[in-house]
C-alpha cells in the first residue's frame, strides 16, 4: 500500500492487518517512554486546508511516537491564502523532502489528485476530503468496535455479524461513506437512518439498508449506533424544519439511549452538537465510545503511517 485514499481500496485482509498493527501501537501509549524508532529520519507533513482538532493532532502525535519529523501546515497563515495552488504547494513540500503528506481538503478528490499527479514522491494519506471519504476515521471506528466487542486482543478478527446503524447527516458525511465501505468489507451489516433530505440522491450500489425511522432502528437493538454531526457549514439550504424538530425525530436523546440494549455502543466521530444529534447524557454515558475513538485514533494513525512509510508488508 503506497497511499491511503479510500477505504474502498482496502481488502478485508489489509484492513484486519492495519487493525492488528494498531493493537501493537496501542501498547506504546502505556510505556514510560511513548516512542518507537520506526520512522526515524522520515518527514511527515500535515497539510490541512480545512479545520480539524482530532485528526490533525492525532496524526502529529502518531508521527512523533514513531520518531518521524513533523511539519504542520495549515492553509490559514500560509501562502495558500495568497492564492498559491495545490500543485505549487505540493512541489514546495517535495523540495523540503516530505516522505508522507497527510492532507485534509474541502474538495472531494484532492488527495487522489495529489497521489496521481507526480508533483510529489510521497505517500499520501486522506485525512478527509470534502464529502467524499475519511478513511482513518473509519479505521479507528472499526478498531473501537472490535475492541469493545471482542476485547483488546482481538488480533485476526473482523466484524462478521456486527450490526451498525449510522444516523443523521449522511449526505454531507465523509465519515459515513468511509465507514459503509470499510465496515461491510469487514463483515458488518450496516443500516442508514436519516431524513430523506439528508440521504444521497441514490444509495443504489451501497451495501446498506436505508430507513427514516430512528425509533424502529433503536428497537431493533443494534450492536452499534453511530451518530453523525449535522454539518451546517456544508448546508446551503434548509434540510430540516428546525433544530428542535431534527432532535425530536433523529436525535439520540436520553429516552432513546435508555432503550438501547446494555451491550450496545454509542459512537460519534466528533465534533458533537450536543443537544442536537446527541444528548449530553448519551454522549457521556458508559456506552459512549467518543473519547475511546479519539485515543484509538492515535494507534490507527501510527499503524497507517508505519504501514505506508516503513515499506513493510502488513
Ligand atoms: N472526527 C474528525 O475528523 O474530527 P476533526 O474534524 O476534529 O479532525
């Protein structure tokens, strides 16, 4: 694997192998010295054209734990704000000797353009492109599900038979797309629940069930309920009557959370709109994995950088 652009590109064996490497990487966090020499002498550039807290920081922590040098580059405060193109930016980074570029961009497909361009000879990692994909988020979600359901030493296991309900703003969600491809590759059964206005025009060809009724989905007792953020910044029209109505019909409120089986887990990729798609109690409950997802993000990103940059075959 040279680049990580889409979870569609991952075979089941490759995905399980990345989860297994992440399991090894998770052990590093428990050591007194949280560092491995694996990527000493390599340079990772974090190239963020869109805002981020979790993804940017966890890629930085991951690269540093592997002893790589890290350059953080955000469009704000760089020559991009003077109109510099992606090509010129990439060639500038190439001249500085980047071995891997972690890119977040508002344009769907920007990471693939970079990977196919020949402008830079580096491994490219998609850290979220427009409404297209966010593959490391899906990998950390799969890792979190596997750990919760099978325990910390689940090496070699996939997610066969696990039922996952993804709820909310599917239309604008790169997290949903990456999770649909990855979780089904790993053997999970995935359902989408959303208002019709927040579903893609067609989900034909998606290996999922679709429904509009969150209460019926909750009563089916899924293993995992994944709530999605309402992405107001990508909405140029009214997709639902108002926040109160959205929350009433499609929010995981206290009453719905209480109806979930005790073994079900509640996920959210963050950042959360508390009180809109998820109540504060549901977000902070023992069933919630929100902070585990953040911690697991470091292990997964260490695994991905190691897999791409060490030249090792997982
Ligand atoms: N989940 C996620 O991508 O969060 P950030 O936007 O904070 O990176």
